[in-house]
């Protein structure tokens, strides 16, 4: 075969050879231009998305800061974070002498937290290239170390994924401040939820009974409880939702508090209600719930196209006071 090709080329005249070579060079040039054009378009789209993310991140900071319990402590904490950002985790003289709304510990006190952080960092959205840069340049580690030093309970499992999502939209110092506010602020109370998610799950069970009563009875018969899909609540869907949808839900969480999370959870179960009601197996029922977020076929149900927005239309009457799990927990303890 090779010899036939060689003989064929040998029999061609010079003009034919020149035409073939020119065509080949032209094809390579066109392909190269198309490749460069695609790269430039992708860079422009990425730059535009980055500007949108930065604007959204600043809006998050503004919303949460307005709900801060103590504005003076907030300003002190902000200045402390920015000073340690320039000194590589070191506790500066000024920050040591200042009182904060949250605990402030030495690195020795955080040894266990640092060990847990080192274990969780490689697992942070391991299959998503969007998060590779923050892991390589140390920004994610810096934020988690800072939170471990300042938050009363140190590092808690799940913080790494929420911090990574915030870092997509904010610089490290602001990301650390926002995460600390979410952990401590009563409206969000992410810290108590990560430490003990039981109260949040129990309150969702009561909402499920009120809004989807038939499904609640069916799940109770199969002994499927919200504790079996607890990561919906412990990481505010960040752990299991596609990144673009996780940002939307997290945005709704910052604007509305826990009502946004409960509304999304109710919406997902309402989408699955017909199929769940037909299932009489504990394992099949649980697989259906757990696989919803990662199953590509769920696109037709609207997960990718806007769970947070569609859940608002589905459950418009759900209020923030109705979703105040902390108050409900205290009242149940008193009774």
C-alpha cells in the first residue's frame, strides 16, 4: 500500500504537487485559526463570568454584613483577617489585643483542625477543574486555616466545599469573613448546623408532613428519613448540586436564609413524588432520592435549569418564620 502511494506521488507533475501542498497548508491554517478563535471566545466568556461572579460575591458580602449581629465586631474581624492575610496566618500584635465576636485561637489549639483540613483539601470537588487553582495556590487552605483559628468550634466537616464555592466569587480575605459570618450569624447558623444537623432535619420532617403529607406517610412506612439525605442541609446543597445550580441555591440561601434550602428540598421531593409513591423498597427509594442531583436525566425535571427559581413558584407560601428551625427546636425543648 505504501509503495503504491509513493509511486502515485512520483508520477504527479510539479503543478499537482503544489496544489496538494497548498491545500494541506491552507487546511492547517484554517484549523489553527478556528482553534485560536475558540480559545479567545472561551477566554472572553470566562472573563465575563468572572465579572458576574465578583459582582454577585460583593452583593453576598453586603447582604450578610447587613445582618451581622454586631457591626463593631464585624469591622474588627474584617481588619484582623486582612492583617493576617499579609502575614501568612501569623497572629499580629494588634489582632491579639482585640476582642472578637468569635473565638480566636493559636495555631497549637488548631492542630486537629489543620489535620482534618489537610485530609479534606484533596477531596474538595476533586473532579471539577474549576476548583484546581484555589487548591494549588493555597487560597483554600488559607481560608480554612483562618476560619479554624477564629471559629469557636474550629474546622467542621463540610466547610471546605462551602469555602471553595465562595472562593469562586470572592478574594480570600472576603471569603473567610463571609464564611465566618455565615457560621455565627443567627439567621444562617451554619456552624451549629454543621456540628449537629439533627434540629434542621427534624424541622424539615415537619414541613414535609405539612406540604407533602402523602409522601411523608409513604416514606415513614419505608423508614426513609431526611437523615438519609442529610447532605442537602449540612452543606446547603453545595456538596451534591452542579456548581452552577449550587451558586444559585447558595445565593437564595444568603438572601432568604433557611427558607430557600427547605423550599428546594421540598421541590425536589415533589418532582420525585409520583415515582417514590410507586416504590415499595427502601433501597430503591433511597437510590432515587440520592441520585437525583447527579443523574443527567434530571435535566428534564428542571434541576439544571433553575431549581431555586422553580421551587419559589412551587412553594410560594413558605415563609422564613415557618422555616426557623432554631426557634422551633427551643420551643419543642420547652414543651
